C-alpha cells in the first residue's frame, strides 16, 4: 500500500521524477507537490483503489498531507467499514 | 494618502484589534505596525532608500504582510514573488526590478543562492523574525518623504513574450482601488475575511489592503488544497467574507456545505476568471443568504466592475457595472466609442490605472494610450466586452491568446518554446480547453519526427522540469501535421477556436 501510494504521488505530481526525494513524513503542501486540483485527483485514486468514500469533512491535511498520514487515514477507514458492517449485521 | 497609512490609521484607532489570524497566531494592528516599523529601520540600515525596490518572496505569512508595510514605511517599492516560483522566475524579477533588497525564506534562499550571484542586491534577509521581535531596531516610525505619486508596488504578471512584466502602481493607484473595493463590498471593521489567495497576486494582496483600510481581520491561509480545513477555520473564526476563484468555487459547489455552520458569512466574491453559471446557481442554493459578487479586473488597475448581488439571479453572466470613482467605455479598433450591445475593447480611466510596465516603454504604450482627453492616458484592457441596455458588462474574450488556468495567465508561446527544446518535437501548439475546475486546462498539440517514439509522459515530464506546475499541460495530443495559415504559420487561432468549442 505504501509503495502504491508513493507510486501514485510520483507518477501524478512529480511526473515520474523521483529526484525531489520526499520522505513518507514530508507534507505534500510544504513540498509544493499538490494543489486543490491535485487533492481531487488523490481522492479519486483513494476511492477507486481502496473502495472507500472520502467524506467532505475528511478533506483536511491531518488525513491526506503525507504518505504516512494517508496510511493512517486508510487504516482508520477500514476499521470504520468493519464497524459499519458489524453494526449493520447487529441491526438485521 | 500613502498606502502604509491603512495600517497606521487602524493601529491608531484600535491598537489591540486583530489584524491577522495566521498559523494559529493572532496579530493585532499595533503588533503589525510596530513590527513593520522595526523592519523598515532594518531596511534603511541596510542602505535601502526611497524608491528602491524590495522583492518579497514569502508564503502567505505574517512576515510577508509585515514586509510589505516595512518596505512602504522605508519609502521603497515592494514586489511580491510566490515562493512556488522557479529560481529562474524569481531571479528574473530581482534582475528586472533592479531590486536592492530581497526578503526570502531561508530554505528557498538555499535553492536560489547560485542564481542570485552577480545581481546588485544590497541586502538579503533570509529570516526576519529576530528583527521583528527584538529591540535591535526601534519600533517607532521612520520619518518619510513619500508622496502619493510615488510608486508603492510592482506587481509582476507574465508578459506577451512570457517574460515577467512589472505593473507599476503608485500609492494613489492602490489607495484608490482599495477605497472603491471596500466601498462596494461594504467592508467594516467587523469583517473577518478568509484569504487563501497568494499575496503575490493582486486579488490576494487586496484582501489585506481593503481589510486594513477599514480595520477588519484577515485569516491568512496557504491555499485551498484542503477545503475542509479552510471551512473549519471559517466556522471557528466566524468569517464574513470569502474571495474565490473559479477553481475554488468548483470544489465548494461539489461539497455538502450544510455540514459547516457558515451563518456568519456575509459575502463571497469571484474574480480571476469568469464565474461559471453552474457554480453560481449551486452556491446560491447552498448558501442562499450569502451575497455573491461577480467581479472583473486586471492587474493594471486591479478592479473594473462588480455585479451588485441583487443582480446575480437576474443577469448571472454579467460582471456588472463600474466600480466607484472610475469611467469606462467600449471602443472599436479605431478607438471610437461603440453603442450598447456592440462588442469591442474595454477602455478604463481612473486614479487606479497603473503608470505602466517597469522599464518597458513599448509594452506600456500599447496599453496606456490617449483616451477621450489629450492630457490623459487611458487603459486599453485588451479584453473584449459588450454592454447591455442598462449598462451591465458581459465579457466576450481576450484580444490575444492568453490561456487562463487556475486563475493564472499562461502564454502558449512560453510552453511551446519549452516543447521545442525536447528532441523529436517538430511542431507544437498550445491551446486552452474549457475546464470546470481549472477555468481552462492546457493542451499541447505536437508533431514528432517519424523515427522518434515520444509518449505523453515524456512530454509532460519535460514540461514539468522546465515550467512552473500551473504551466504544465494536462494533456498531449500527437498529430501527423498541424493546420497552417497562408503565411505557412501554424494556424493557432483555428486550433484555439476548436479547442474552446470542444
């Protein structure tokens, strides 16, 4: 997953260059890798690849602004999904 | 009146009033006034004199705002450059303006140091916080001889050749524009304006100027990348004003804004590019009580027109009527005034009209020409408009081929020049394709040598290496040949028209 995310960032925001050499903790914003249309591309990729729905209120740097933040966010989303499914089962 | 008096007067009337909310800090008018006095003294101590140019290359920070007013208080002329600019762009501006001082973030300085050699800078300030927050320099104002006909700023915009042009603005120009804008937006000291637009652009800079004129507060953020974070800040700070460009309204109109309490929001403005109709109707739906101002302007005078909010549902595709204290008319190619309903070039006269482009007399003569009076130069905007029977303006198009993308002006020529440096490319034309989010996306149409296999990624990577991000095309089309004019030139107009209609 980490490598997938890195590849997406490199392919889409660095146009294949890895020369900037950003780390998994580097802020996309601080490194000027991403702008508002870039975030939309990133969200599209996350939703498609990991089958999640990114909510409007989740469009904050705490969730999306580095590789490590993305990994934490995706982990949180998958637990949320599991809980949702369990809750749905309990109701039915 | 001098521009720095906006800050000084607001500090005098309420020293403790919040002027800036930035990165978790709140700075009062008094704080900013004293800090900029210190920085002005630091500039003077470094030999910066009246009329000297000071280039400021900082993000949207308190230090950037302090630097602007410090430059003015030292009698000098400020020029803001986005830190996202490439080293070449920054150095071209330092060189073009003949700057005596450069205020820049330390990390950015490291990456441009090489390029700055051989430039006649008297002083470089890589970190100004120690100057602002200590008693090295006194916090009382320097005596100044500035009059309102002196230059206050150079705002750099890309020229027709793609090289940057410095728009020369006097104190009178900027005070006039800010006064008119604050008047029609009905700004007061109760306003709290959320500004994510870069201060290096007129639209972003004027958020500070108009707010400081009336003693309002500005929340300064570094862009709209994470919209939920911006909306959270607006809710917390009870923002009353939100300036937008279409790229931002595209994002907002897709969001479920009901999740945020934005009941304090009084107005939204749009500038930078035409306000798309479906963004208007969506925002009207989401925020029915917010006043929407659709506006038009250009760096050369900052603002020309605004649509009064009560007209947005009546004529949503109009950019409205003239701002206060200004006159405009629509002329044909011979400079004759046209009747209402006819399309022609917009000409503007007013005390906000620039003095010209810095050290570019020919470019200046092209846009500042005699208008109705022999004793005055009027601004020929190069933009085509028509006016309806009631005097409302409708934007038709630009006289030249500039592509507006993400609120930035991009000249096809500059990108084409870079494309031609990639081995294998024999012909290239760059056109704008209407795009909901970007305003226009950039499309490169190229012809390659038969023996060369280039991919879209090859071309984009090459562009990304040599151009600012916003100038990198979104797509590349490979063709066997490009249409030509009778003179054998690439038929750019035809390509552009087809792309626009696509």
